[in-house]
């Protein structure tokens, strides 16, 4: 007999009763962000396959799919395994899958899910095909095109040969092309637009060459949260990978992402007020991440994060601010991508009450 899922003891509690530090997901803000991105993709005639490398929680991924996503994008095989274990079974692993151990793992997972991967190397594709043959499974492939990011991916003129190889191998199927333009995300608006257009042109060129070789390009995939509205406007994508914008954070705000709400909040607590100018909280960089900067205080005025130790937040207090040990403070993380992976669970809250607790089962899945 199947056991009903265990309800987490925090469900139904008020935020004031949650032990800190804890990550909160504001459901109203999350649903707003999901609807915003799903609508943008649909309006541009593209499917939305959001990247879950920041959120890492299958329950959140399922919410994305319920909100209009066709599936999800992950960075790693093990991250995809966590998704499949959590019931999410349509996954693009937007990365090169290299090495016999990892490829064997991919082949096992292919029997449990509808998978697609990125590839930019002929020998790698042959190895993947052989591993899939051994287990009798197939997967789809996007030929990875370097759209000026200079990370992985082939130049457009090499895309037809790889696409032909995928077509010829029996256990991999050509789904299309991927061109992720991560290099544009932090550029200023004008430059970002220019470079997004340049990246789109490279992917279009690859598409034209592959089609001229007589091969169908079903999917063209790319776009990140930092430029998705510009990318969609080019009309060259029919699948959008942008996903982090559903949580939204200071980094995305600094990248010029507009119309989103802060859905990810770090609940913390003041543990000491040593003098009138300084308070200390319980969320250090082991709770916030330290990749891109300091978190911002969300729910209080005149108190500012000025430093992070491993386990402590250091606050500067404006004159006369009333702060005492035990006070809760919610923080907006600097970059959700480097925050969520430090936590075991996300508390999904609405109107100040915990509705659900979602395991972050993709955390630590780096393989
Ligand atoms: C391959 C790929 N696609 C898409 C994204 C965009 O992710 P996000 O929208 O979460 O910023 C990234 C970000 O690193 C990526 O590496």
C-alpha cells in the first residue's frame, strides 16, 4: 500500500514560529512571476522550459509545469535524477554529458523520463549512443551552438555535421539546436540588446545551415532570465530556458529584469544587539551564499546588512532604530542560485502562514 506523503510539522505555522534561518517562497509572488514568464513565452509563440538550477525543488518544478511550462531545464544529470524522483519527467539537461560513469547514469535515467541533452562532440555522441543501446533507451539531442558566449558549443558551420551524426545514430534523435547567450546577462541595456541580437543571428545561421543539409530543426532553445524579453523579441527561439526569474532576487533586478516580484526570502533572526549602531543576525554566508554580494533587508527600514560571517549577519542600525534579540528579519538574497543550494527545504508561504514545505532535493547534485 502506498503511504500518503508526510506533512511537514511546519505546515500551518505562522512565519513567527519558523526556526531560522529558513528560506521562504512567497507563493503570491512566485505565481505572479510564473505567470509573467509563461505569458511572455506564449506571446512570442515559444514553449517555456524553465531552468531549475536555482530552485532545485521538484515541487516547485511541478508548479512551473502547472503554470504553463512544457517541462524543465537542468544543468546536471544528478539534478535531473532528483527531478525524476520527484515526479518531473520531461527534462532538458542543457549541458554536455561526458565520461563513461555519467553517461551510464544518463542511460539509466533515460528509461525513466523524456530526456534531451546538449552535445558538441562527435565522439561523445557515439559513446552516449552506445550506452543507450546497451539499455535499449533513446534520448533527444540539441546540437549546442556557440552563440558568442565562448563556453561550450560548436560554431554554426560545424552544426550540420553533428546534426547528421545524431540523425545517423540509432539511439539519439535530433530535436534541434541550443544557443545559450549567458554572456549578455550582465551587460547594460543597449549592449545587451545588441549582443542578444548577435547571438540570435548566430543561432539562425546554424539553423539555416542544418536545414540546408536537409535536416529538420524542431527546437531552437536558449534565453536566460536576464534577457528573456529581448531574446523572445528576436523570434528565433521556440523554446525558452529562462527560469531563475520565477524566484527573482537582487541580481536579476540589477540585470534589468522588470515586472517580477521577490519570491525568495531568507527568514533570519537577530541574535545580539551589542551597541546602538550594530546588530547581529543568524544568517551568515552559509545561509545566504556569497557569490554576488550582500542580501537586502526586506521588511524593515533603517537597518542594513554591511557584512556576512559564516554564521552571522552584521547589520548597521540607523540612529534610534528599535531592534532586539529574537526579532525576525527577512532578507532578499543577492543571487538565488547561490542561496537555495545551501538549504534542505523551502517553506512555501501565503498570508504569513506556511502552506507547504518543499524538499530541495536537487541541492548538492553536482554530478
Ligand atoms: C544553459 C543555460 N540555460 C539557461 C540559463 C538561464 O538560467 P536562469 O534563467 O535561471 O538565469 C542558464 C544560466 O546559467 C544556463 O546555463
